[in-house]
C-alpha cells in the first residue's frame, strides 16, 4: 500500500475518536428523551452535525490548496476534539453546540484524509486505502455504540465523552508532522458550485447521502429502536450492526478488484435499500429476531459502497478530485440533513419507527435510480 502506515495511524486515530463520539449519539439522544425533550428536538443534534460537515467542506479544500492538507486535517482535528468533549453534556444548548462543532471537525478531517489518501496511494490502492481510513471511523463507531450505554450508566455522560476526545487530541498533535503532499491549484467558487449540478456530482453526492448520511441517522435512533424491544439484547445487536459496518467499509475497496467501482456502489446501495425495508417489515410484523438480523445487515449496506464511492473521485472521472470531493460531501450532508428530524417527527406522529424506515428505504431506492442515470451511463 502506498499510504504510509504512520499516516494511517495518525489520521485513523482521530477518525476513530470522532467515531466514538458519533457512536454515542444514540445513547445521549435517549438520555435527552428521558428528560422529556421531544424526539425531534433531541435528535436535532445529528442534523447540526451533518450541517457542520456541509458548511466546512469548501473552506477545508480551500485551506488544503492554499496551505496544505496536513493543516486542514489539524484544524479539523482540533475542532473535533472540542466537539467530542462537549458531546457529554445533557444541557441541550451545549449538546447541540458540541454536535455542530464535531460536524466541523469531522467534515474537515474526513475531507483532508480522503484527499491525502487519494494523492498518496497508487491508482489501484485508492479505494482500499480510503476504505481503511473510513473503517477506522467505523471501528470507533462500533466501540462507541457498544460501550457508551454502559459507560454512561456507570460513570455518567461526561467521562465517556472526554475519553473519546483523547485520541482526537493525540491525532491533532501528530498531524502536522505528516509528510506533505502536493497541493492542487486554487479553484474559483463557481467550480465548486458547478459540481453540485454536474451529473457526476449529483450521483456521487446522493450515494454519499445514502451510505453516510443515513448511517448517522441509524446511530441516532437504533438505540431507541431496540429499547422498545425487550426480547432483544440491545448491546449485542448494536455491536453486530457496527461490526458489519466496519467490515463492509474495510473490504469495500476489494469489490473494485472483482467488478467496476460504479457497479460496486450500485450493488451496495441496492443491498442497503433492501435491508432498510426489511427493518421496516420486522417492526410492522413485531418480529424481534427478524429485526435483529435486519439491523445487523444494514451495517453491511452502509459500509459496502464506501471505498468504491470515494475512489471514483480520484480514478474514474475526468474532473478535479478535490472539487468533486467537496461537491459529493456537501450534497451528501445537505440531503441527509432532514432525516434525523424527520424520523423523530414520524416517531411522534405514528408512535413507532416503521414509517421512518420505509422512508429511508424508499429514499435509497430513489438514489439507486439516480445513480443508474448519472453514473451507470458512464460505463455504458
């Protein structure tokens, strides 16, 4: 692999810590709901997290081009440290401020890391390398989902949040010492706007909304979904879901060795749509075992498109990779913004999650259709 192990360790450490914080979202949302906050209000922090990523991606690319990707990553990791630490607050204003700041940090670090990996890795290793970096975030997500409920119950909400901030802070300290990479030429703002309207930008962005944006929705509500099903071991199911997501991202790059990146993304999205629909069916039927299996399978659905999706920005499209990354990341986050709130609203109106998961599944089906129209034709 062309990307040095030290860079994987440094950048992955920070992504792991922020994954811990995101994995804990569901626990803290459940704590806020228990304090009589409406589900849509409690879940709004995830909307702020996605919004933070949306607004930070263009400044991050600009900073990476004018200065360096290392500096962009360092700034993001610094913001992520503070946002992660604030995540343990059950004061609604502080909790929401922490989610927004974590969104800034995650967006900047993620974009800089994908850019760094895309430039440093050989063409054949881009998907694999980016998949591994994404997997470190998901590993943190897995640990956060599994450990946070018990940790909060044992020591309260503050200590787990501070513990999650430690690896992010460590990464921020070491990121400036990474080997520099060539910075791209500065681009006009219109170039980034054009990425929103190009077929490739729309296709990549919507695929990112389904595979990443809806993952944030999952981490926001899965804990509460399972709390209403006493027959299921909540921790075991959440660990299974997070492990499946981690394995999906880890091996997502391998898919490009047996098929094209475009078809690998499409197949992953089709699988995701099916498993989200299966969750809705299990909730409607009141089938605990089917629900457990379906929730775990959604993890693989979220993970499988990741490596091929981001590698496309560097390998298969005749356009500036940084501009495409900004476009697809921004579209992915802005499209997903409404879902944490929407699922909360549907929960309040219908007193259940079935309709919310039907909406998530149908949304992914729409993304598959758009993907075939925009990206599928490029192979055709």
